[in-house]
C-alpha cells in the first residue's frame, strides 16, 4: 500500500518545525540571559534584621544586616543557567565599610567557595576568587574604586577575563588563567554578606541583579555622554594624583531623571532620620545637664580641684578653690615660712 503526500504539505510541516526550533532556541536564550532581581527576592523585609524598605526606591542596610541570601529555588534556577560566565550589577550608596562582599557562591561541604568577589574600599581593588576548570583561582583588578562614593558597579566574569566598570567609566580588564568551572547543582548564593571580621556596609542599596552570562543586559552606560567621559579622562591625564569625578548623565531621558530623583530622595530620607536621631540624643544630653548642679572647678599645676578643695603646692603655701579661681597664701602654722 502506498501513500502520497502533497509537496506543499511537506513544506508546511518543515516550516513549522523550523519556526518551533527557532522559537524554542530563542526562549532558551532568553532564559539564559534572564537576571535575578536580588531586592525583589527578599520576602518580608520587616522580618530581616538591619534592613528597611525605602520609598520610593531602595533599601537601607545597617551594621546588623546579615546580607541578601538568595532563596534556594531562585539560586538553583540561576546556577543551572551558568555556562562559564557570570555578571552582577550593583547600585548603592555606601556610607561606611572597609570591605564589601559583593557576590559569594558556596557549595555545601566545601571549604573553598565556587565563587567569591569582594570590594576592598581601602585599596580600591576588586578581588574575585573562583573555582577554575583545573584549580582554584584568584584574580585582582587593582585601584578601580575611586575615592568618592561611587554609585554603580558592573562586574563581568567571562571565559577569558574579569571586567569591572564603575559609574560607567572605562572598563578595567584582568585576564584569567582558567575559565570558570561548571556550577554546582546546589549552593548558597549571597550578596553583601556580613562576617565577624569585616566592617559591614552601611547605606542604601538601590538595585542588585545577577546574570548567568555577560551580555549587554548589564550595560547601563548608554545614557552617559561620551564627551563627559572624555573630559574626565582628559582631566585625569593632566595630573596623576587627581581624583576623578563621575561621568555626566544626559538629562533628556525622563525615566533616568525620575530614577535619579528617587535615589536622591531616598538619601535625603536617610539623612533626615540620622538628624532626627542625633537631635533626640542632643535633647537627652541637654535635659541631663539641666538637672545637674554645676560647680566651678580650679586648675593649678595641671591638676583640677573642686570648689572649696584645698592643696599645698609646696611646704609653705596653701591654696583653696574659690568660685573657680585658686587662692593661695603662706601657711601661718609654720614659723619658718613666716620669716621668709
């Protein structure tokens, strides 16, 4: 028995198959490039110690904040999409810290991390330690972080290099000796984790996103003027010891302007809260002073004496603190002093 199939039907099935493959491939690529919004992964913000949600944007972190621990389900899905590349976009206003542990991935039962990255704010270095395909590796990008309080940092670890960009300035690159090893099936993923030895970051975190690739999904610098960057570089080249300021942002993008205003507003809220706390402390101190009975003191020979207190700087002299001033006279009870 023989069946005849129309050529047009075969062509239609072939076209359907090709489209399905393309669509599935595109969907897989989208899944690979999809990032993890770390702040959105936080469940009940009020239940997290040292963390406070700000309005309209950002989260305030204090010295008690343990760090952002990515939920197990989100971390597992993220690890599955890593293919030798990983990147993080971190936007914050750091008020106080010596070291910021940016991104850390730890395997259960392993002493060494799969990946560990931190910012040394004293030296300005960015350090990444990771499990390579053959051995454990360490790479450093030196003196990247400027003296001013930077706001945006992008870190990209691809198969051959580590790339770091701060406030959309020039990208600093360090070569890798080995590419990143395949990710573990299970691991803990932390951002800005607190340790006992480090001085924890304090300030505002506006946005943190993790990506399983190093595509241009983390490129947030397209709205900066090239002329502004060029001017900064020119100014810096004139003096080796001069500190550089951030690049100039274009103001014709309404969304960027609103975003910038929201972040400035969040910083103002934090400043106001700090001033309120200081005002309460000062009020308490003033109230305490008002209840004190203040008595004048006397200073003589580097020693402080209270009101009415007496002392003898030498054998023939006696002094007394009277109304905040020392009054001294010759001792009448010693005849030899009187003859002098």
